[in-house]
C-alpha cells in the first residue's frame, strides 16, 4: 500500500525557518517524482514544488522559488522541503504527493499524504 | 504561468442530480487536465486524469471531457458521499496550476 506521511510542521515566527519531511512507503520511491502542494486555511490548493526521481530536476512556484528548497534522500525514501524567510501568507497545510506517471514531473498526482500544518505567526 | 478559471465557485444540488463544473485555461493545455475531490479535513483524491480518464477505483458516475482551453467535469446521479469540493488542475506546462475549486453542497 502506497503511503506518504508528512511531519515537521508547527508554529514559527515570521522570518523563521522550518524543514518538512515526507516519509514514503509501498512503492519504489526513487522511480517517482514527488511534489509539495499547500492549502491555506479555508482556501484552495497551490502547487509549491516538485522534484524528479533522481533529484536532479526541481521546479518551484514563483511565490516560493527564492525561499524554499526541495530535496530527497532516496536511501531513506524521504522527501524534504526547507522553508526559509517564512511569511504569514505561508501559513498552510503542506501535502506531499506522488506523480502518477513515475519519474515525470509533468503528471497527475495520484497519492497524497494527510498533510502537516505550518503556522507563521508572532 | 497558465491560469485556470473554474466555475461555479459553489453550487447546491440534491441526491440524484447531475452536476457540471467547467474549467477554462488561459492558454491551450492539450488534454493535460486533472480533476480532484477533497472532503473537509482530508487530502485531495484524483478522480479524472488527462481530461477524460477515470482513475482506478473511481465510480463511473464521474466523467470529464474537453481539450485545449475548455474542460468539463460531470457527476451523474449525485450520491451523498459526493458532497465535497472539486478542483481542476493543469500540469503541462509547469508550474501546475489548480482552479479555485467548486464546493458542492446539499440543496
């Protein structure tokens, strides 16, 4: 069974940093691109970042490109998102998800974690 | 970036109704459109991929159509478990973009 389990969220002050993790199981992690998608309270979905199976290709939404860094450790089946210079409008539930089409970043997202809440507030 | 305009933002319907949601892309995206369902407090669930393909395990009352810039998502014979929020998403070109969402609630 495919499972994605996020962790690392919490309350952080504006300007602070946080590192999110997503532990994957039930599939060959290195063969799939994976993504972060966020949802602000009461709002819609916003794609944040994606990374290829090898980790060699990454892509970011313009709103986070100079502040967030996506990475992965295929030996530990884990996806990461480093969040720096956090702002109040980064407050959201952060979901990790998997590309349906394997290594391809341009893909539907077929499995999702339950999300981890990041709250940016003083 | 490609913008996705989804409508309506909400609608009220009854069990057994047919529901239609549309999504307009700001530029042609071929058939690279997906539709997701999200229940409150839950992760999104992929229902339709590549405009018209039903994801494995999804009931056949859900369907999608369209190509280029105009797309339609339909639920036939609405069931109680279908009351949720639905999102379209384009995924090529990057970055992927979601529509604003359509909340389907009970009339």
